[in-house]
């Protein structure tokens, strides 16, 4: 059957002999070359496998359904870039620790230990990178390799699944989903749980470590703030310096515009660094210098600065009404053994800020005088030169271009030096905070950082693949592009892991990995050419913030809205919903604990609901895709909220509702299980058949037949999953043998037989799934 026959309506009805089966029309290991497979798609998605089916609709007409599965080249390119950035960041951190200068013997030894740990991480990451560079072959990691150490950064079985539906007299529709194994550190095992449990335990023990190492204990929110301040310093200080240099090069009529940008960046700089954490950390750093004596030996100890106390800085150019960074009420816990210098002046930090304000105000006054002189020159010849106003030079000495540039250059240089001084002090203070955190980490903290890097790499690679796929599919959708830069996209991860045995650890890893994706932004750039290297996404940044640049060919890039072409950062809101569906989940629900799953679903429902409110308040409903089913997104969210709090075993309605809401909001869909094979295949095929039934009038009598047709050859033997479709009835394939479940009537004879039955059943299941 040819596609053209359907489009022309020549084959409208199906004869009786065709009703007996769903026909596989076309199968290929190379995919189908059509307009969607251009240089963009072929750069990221390769080795496509395609199948085309014909199914019956409710009005006895044909529909063609094309399934295409492809590998993603980002499976290896993204992790390799990420490993390189981690090596670069840890190398810079070692240099930053060395730049702290001379420290007392106690702190010097702690610094040596921390540097040694960073060097160990760098060595391991470099070895991993060398091994990855040697690899050739498929662009994905099979599930049999999930335990290999050098492949731990690579996601398992990352593939893209696209279903294109062609119906008579209707526009073609595409439905995409990314399938990937649950982001988890398989090579490190799950004996002690996953990241969520390990991080919680680590934070509770870190306070005792700080006492043992004579460190100041900083709560997690303050160490996070320290990393944010370090990032701000590294970004804004060079920017301010560049704007100051640009001010000197600008013509007099453009000085005001450049000065406005300089004021704005300096204001951001002021409010980011004028934080109590920086001031208290500077005091602690001074106390750690060699030759300092304990304050208790010279004078009574002074109380630490109050959390609400701010430096008294006079800065007329900065909007004083703007609230600075929110300060944590939890002050650092001091160790009594930490010495303090009796001569340290705590007001020195305030004087440094005052010098910044004074220098900037001088630059502003100079520019305003130049602007005033230019305005006066337009009306009449000035009787007094600007040199008389600024420098009180001789009235009869004219002022040329060199004069005002030289004078402005002196003021700008003073501003740059003051900003640099503040930046260096702030940088050293927060690096000292991070030194103390690292010193209290011991080997456990090192392993947790590596585990978190591993899980994040897998999650980020999957997200980058999904973002690229969704962007390519929506390049001609103006509503989608507007949504992309206005509120960002939701990325819905559907997990089928059980809350039993090792899969609990996998789910705990996945929860943290998906949550860490909030630190990722995207930017669309114009590719230099259309070759593969130029179209490959590039990552930049540090662990606290990464940016993925997605290049597009010139023609595609020029059709984008101005906001996207100007490089606006694009946000993705990740949400995770989990419902275990296999036999292990049955055991967990009857004899175990499913609170982890309930907490994850409740938390992410609130995130999804918050995104919808932001979306509905920002964009009109016309920007969202239209579907045949007219159920409102708000109603779907209410139903999802009810299901999340309902106590129901294997409530797969949660996954269906979350997936439907994601598609209605132009989101990115991901489906995961342990290895992205059997359970994932069942989920994807069931979702596809539900879409065919609800959106393309698939005959309900042929629902199960179409489902079997799609699942043929997909599933391995022996995997159990239970799916209940409200209209199609119970859908379950490859049901396991039930010979180990003995008749219940016999168990009623004696309670001893019940105990024996439970033990035998558990032994059988454990042996089967180990």
C-alpha cells in the first residue's frame, strides 16, 4: 500500500479478509528518508529502525502508522564533554585553594588533604575519558554493560521513539518519546541505598566531622550560597571590567548608554556580594592565617555578626531600596578552638565597599559633566571649560579629547581596581568556606560527588536528546517557540522502577539526578556550517550551572523569534513520576514500604501544577497543541492530584495522566525502567495505542490486536508487567508462571503452611530476579 493512495482517498474501506490481522506494510533497518530526516536529524539521530503498520479506524478506513526508533549520538558526546568540564573545574578549584596563600599548619594540612582528593578525582576522570575515546560501534550503551566502571557516565539504552500517523483527509501527526534506563550508578552498587539516602545521611554526619577537624560547620544552604557567590564573582567582575574599558572607547554621545550598563552590572555585583556569609567567612579566613593567636588569650571573644546586620556602605548610584540576596538565619557554628586575630578590623569590608561606591560615583559625575557641557555647547559657546569644573585648571586652557579621556581613564582605572579588590576578597572568603566543607567530607564525600556526577551525566544526556528532538519537531510551530522562550518546557520522566531491593537505590539515584537538571539551561546558536561537528550540542559551565548550546543551520536559525536568536537562556522544568508495575512492586506494596514513591509523586505533582499556572498566566491557550479529546488541562491536573494521594496498588493512572498533561503542554516525554527494555516497551506501545484510539479513531475492537502487533519482537521473555486500560480491559503479556503460588485453600488448614508458602514464594522470586 502506498502513502499516496491514502492521501488521495482511493482506499477508503477494508475488505472482509483484511479484518483478520494488522498488517506490517514496511520494515527497514535504515528508516525512511523523508523531509524530517535532514542534516539536523542525521547529526544527532542515527541507525534508525522503522516499521509501518496499517490499522482499521472506526469508520472502516485505513490509517498508516510508522514507528521509528533511532540511536542518539549524544549518548557519548555529552558525557565526554561533561567529564572534561568536571576535570577543568576541579583543576581550577585546586588552583583556587593554592591562591588562598599562607595558612596556619592546621589549615595547611587540611588543604593538602583536600587537594589530594581532587587530584584523585581528576585522575579517575581522565582515565575514564581515555577509555571512552577508544570506543567505536553503536551509539548507545546496552544493558549488559551497565556495571562497567568506565561506562558509568553513559546512559543505558538511550533511544528516540517516534510514531507518525497518517489518516485519510487529516494532517499527519507525530508523537515522540525518549526511552532510557533509569539514571543510576550501577557500577557503584546499591548496598547502602541511592543518592537521596546517602546525601541525607552524609549531611547528618558532617557536623560531627567539622568538630573533629576543627572546622566551622556551614549548613547546606550556606555552602550552596557560597558556590553561587563564587559563580557570580567569576561572571560579573570580568563583565564590569570590560564595560569600564568600553566606556573609555565610546564617543562622548554614547557614554550614557555604556554607563547605564556599567551601573546595572555593578548594582548586581554589589547586591550579590554584600552578604553576611562573605563577611563572616573573611573573619574566619583571617583567623586561619599563621601567627594569629586565640582571641581568648588577649581579650574577651566578640560575638559573631548578626545575620541581619549589613555593611554600612554609601553608594548613591545603587538603588538602596532593592533587597539584597536573602540571608540565611542559620549562622555558622563556630568551633571554640579556632583562633581569631585580635587586630582584625571587622569594618575593613565596609570600607572596601565604600571605595567601590566612591569610584563609581566619580565616574558618573564625570560623564554627567561631559553630557552637560555637550548640551550647553549646542545652545551657546561655553564660557568655562570642563577642565575648570573637574580639575580647577586654568580657565584659559582648552580641554581636548585627550584631556577628558585621560581624566576619565584615571577614574575608571580606580573603579576597576576597587572592584577587583572586592572580588578577590569575596572569592577567597567563599573558597575558604568550600575548603572547610571539603575538609569535613572525608572519603565518603568524594564518593558521593563521583556518584552524583555519574547520575547527573546520564540524566543530562537524556534531557539534551529530548530537548533537541522536541526543538527540531517544533521549528515551524510559532506557539511552541513562543512558549520555549517565555516559560520554558516541562520534561516529564516516567519511571517504572519498583520500590523493592536494589531498585529502591536506583530510584533514589534517579530522584536526585532529575532534580539536579534544574541547574541546566539551553541556548540556541547559529551553526558555522551544516557538517556534523558544527551541529553537535556543546556544554559549558560548572557543577552549579550548566548551559547546553544547540546549534541550528543558518536557514532554520533565521526563522526563530528574536528572543531565541539573541541567545536567551531557555529553562526546562523536570518532573518525575514513578509507579512500580512488576512482581517486586507487588511484594513492596504488601510487605514493604512505598513511601518513597508516594513522596516523589506528590512533590513533582506540585512542580507540574506550578508550571501550568505559570504557563496559563503567560501564554494564551492557542499556543498549545490541540487534541481530539477535549478534556481541559486543569481538569486533568485535578484528577492527577487525586490519584497521587489515593492509596491504590500499581496506580498506572498516574503515569497516563502525567504523560497526557505533558503532551498537552508541549513537553518532552521520557520513559524509563531499570534497563529501558521490557517494562519501557510495554509502556510506550500502550501509550501509542491509546493515542491511536483517542486521537485517530482506532477501532476499539482492534485495540488489543494493534497492541500485540506493535509489541511483537520488542519484549524479552520472562518480564512481568501489569497495565489496566479503562476501556481496553486488562492488558498483560508474558505473564509469569504461577506454579509457586499454591492454592489458598490448603493454606487455611494451618498457619504453619502459610509461613512455608510465604518463604517459598519469596525465595523463588528472589532467585528469579537476582
